[in-house]
């Protein structure tokens, strides 16, 4: 029997191999994904001697097939005989690392790294590192692109100073490659290799470390140069982050900061956008370097005033993250004290202040930005400055621009500022916000876009949690209940849930005093839709109340609505009783709810009878289960 099973598995494997030769692309993809199963059936020896050579001969296949093969090869180590034979997988992977399609190369690189991690030190050096050397010297540029990706990964495990030196030379050549695509990938990986090289070389030799750093700074300046294509310069800012982290060990700040400044002034808006979106990471990488903020923060302020709205928006999103740095910076317009003329960096601390204290002065200008996206981004993050500023500075410098945003012409901006007020409220208190916040909410509540109204409803519980019940005056309470009559059904449903959440947050007594009377008025409205929504909201609120108070104050109101002349309202009463029935004890159920359900089971309308019967069955089952 076992022999039959083995023969069957081998036949399946051979059939799958035949699918790799099929004219149908989908069949070849399916077969490529089953390579581990094929290898398991063939055994380690036949996999090494037959399957892998077959795969190496089929590298000219469709890209989707090659991608599946590249992924599967990373899972074959155990099927070729274990780590001692893992090196044989590098043969087809090396071919895949040189194909045209970047997705295939990326998958092949991932699999090659996975395979290399299982190798012995000798095999790693001879086979994996040797493969990288061959790729770096390939005549066709795609192999050289893969080498740019793999050198930083392999560098820490390279044994011996000479081997590392050789591969740093390879990488240096790739940074100067004639093909822009190769330089782009080299630029993308330069920072990671730099950081890895610093960690590796500083532990061995200070002289070697200094020489290595000099080499890398030359490469950085080369790839950040204005004569490079945009695709190469795009990675300049990300490399700055790695350089900043590495320079906590090596204070070569004078050389790197002008390069950051050059990125901020780049002619390409895409390069400046990349700098703006990653600038918080740059700032945190250089925080510990004395005086670096006196160069970085002014450059960040330039990004906030960039001619392109996309760049200003990306910079604005980073506002609070940049302000979080603990470093000190000179205020705007400072011109005294001793400094470093080459870098613009301060060498003394007189007159320094927090970064947040300096940046908050830029907010008023951003509130007047022509771009709605910039103002919307500011509304999302500006209040996060409050904890760093403290109450006095928040009231003096942060509150005025926030109040301007509350009156912004864009509903999106007003909505964002309402959503982000919690931190500002924690620092300055409710009183200063209340007067300006309420008009903004009332204005948004009447917005012509129903999604804006829905967003306001969803934020009301958050405001209740932050500002408390005192925030709700007659106008806002009327608004919360008034949404039950909105023309859009999603708004009406959200309004009912909103009343329940307010009851949960502010308590039963507050709800009975402030909400129930208003909801009861809606139950008397001529429109049956409003009465129906009021019934639904009442049932939901009751589930969030104290049971005794709900029995006395809310249940009678709900039961009373079974007399409504419109069947839709009556069957919603039956559904509502199904929601609230289980919160009461059996005596309330039998004494108050059952008689009403009995009457509704004899209602002239069949829908009312159906929901009354269904509710009674559900409640009976629930009470029997609890017993």
C-alpha cells in the first residue's frame, strides 16, 4: 500500500512538472506554486539533479510564472537535503535576480536572503557573497540592480576586512553606474549600507571607520547632486535618517547638514515632497547632535511655505512629530551669539527655546493657506502641540489659529478640528473652547453633504466624553434629537445610536432629564417616520440606563406607542420591546410587556402580528434560558 502511495505521489509530481511545460499560463503558475509538493515527492536527490536544472532552463517564461517560482524556491531548503545543500538553490535564483521584471527580482531577492540564512559560514561566503559579486559585475544592468539590494543585507556577515572592502568598492561603482535605474536602487540602499558599515567598522578600527565614512559621504553627495535624475534624488531624505542615526557615533555634522538643505531646495517638487513627508524621521535622527536643530527647523519651516501645496501638506502632517523633539532651537529671527559660520549651527545655548514654541508661530500663516488640504492637515495635527506648549502658550499662540479653523469655509477643515480637540481641551479647559466650538458644530450639522452630518453625529459622543454634560445646551440637545428626522436613513440610524452613547457616557439621570422629554415630543410629530425613529431611539437608550429608572421612566413611553395609527410605528414598538425586554426581570415582562404583545398579536396588520409573535418567542426563550 505504501509503495502504491509513493508511486501515486510521483505520478502527481510528474503531472505537475508537465503543467510547467503547458501552453496555458495559469496552469504553469499553479504548478510553480506547488514546487514544494513536487520536491517532496521527488526526494532531495532528484530535486537537486532534475527539478532545479529544469527550472533553470525555463527562466524565459512569463513574469507571473517566474514570480511564483521565485517565491517557491525560498521554501525548498528542507526539500533539497537541508542547509548543507541550500547553495544549489542559488543557481536558479541568480538567474531570476537578473530578469527584466522588478517584481520577480524582488521576490527572488527575498528568497535568496531566506536561503542564505540557513547556510553555513563557509557556504554563505563562498556561494551567496560570491553570487552577489557576480551580479555586481553583470554586463546587463538588471543583475547590478539586484546586487545593490543584496550587498547591504550580506555586509554584516562578510568575513574579513578585505571582503567587505571589495564589496564596498562594488557598491561605489554601482552608485556611479551609467544606467540611472541602477543608481536609483543604489541610492535607495545607500543609507542602510552606511548604517550597517558604521556598526561593523567602528567595532574593529577607528582608522577604517573614518575612511569608510569619507567614502560614503562622497557617494551621498554624488547621488544627491543636482545632475542626478529625480528618481535618484528621491531617496536623499531617507538616507539622511540613516546618516543621522550613524552619526551619534561620528560627529560629521558639518558635511551632512548642507546636503539636507540642498534637498529642501531641490528643483523637483517630488524630491521636496519626499523630504517633507520624512522630515520628522530626519529630525529625530539628528536630535542628539548639538545645534543640528538650528539648521533643521528653519529648513522645515521652508517646507511649510513651499510653492507646491502637496509639499506643504506633507510637511504640515509632520508638524507635531517635529515638535516632539526635546532639542532646543533659537527663535525666529535670532542673530546673536556665537555660531558656526559653515553650518549655521549654534555653539551656545543663550536664547534657545523649545521647537514647539517656535513652530506654533507658523500656525496663523497656515490657517490662511490657499489649499484646503493644507488647512485640513493642520486641523488634524495642530492641537497635538498643546501638551508641549503648556496652558499659557497654548492660550496665547495655539488657541487663536484653532478658533480660525473652526470658522473655516471648508466643512472638512471644521470637522477635523472638532475631531482633534481633546488634547487642547486637556491643557486649556472647556470654558475657552465652548463659545467657539458650538457655532461650528451647529453650522456643520446643517451641511448639505450628508456624510459631513454623519461625521458630526459620530463625533458628538467624543465631545461629550471630553467636555462633559455641561457642554450640551438647548441648541445642541435639540440638534442631537432633531437628527432623528433627517431625510437620510443613515443619519437617522446614527442619531438613534448617538443618543444611546450619550446616555452611556453622561448617565441615566442626565438622559431622562435632557433627552427623553425631547424624544417624547418627536413621538407626537405628524410624520410617522419621525415617530418610528423616536421609538427605535427610546429602545436603544433604555438598554444603556439603570434598569429601575428605565422601567419607571422609559418603558411606559414605549408601550404607549402601540396605539399609533401607523402599522410601521407599531411593529417597531414590537421590535423595540424585543431589544429592551431582556434587561427587566420576569415580573416586569409578564406584568407589562406580555399584555401589550398579546394585543399586538391580534393587530389588524399582519406585519405587526408577525413582529409581536417573533418578539414574544424570543423573550420567552431568553427568560427560560436564564431560569
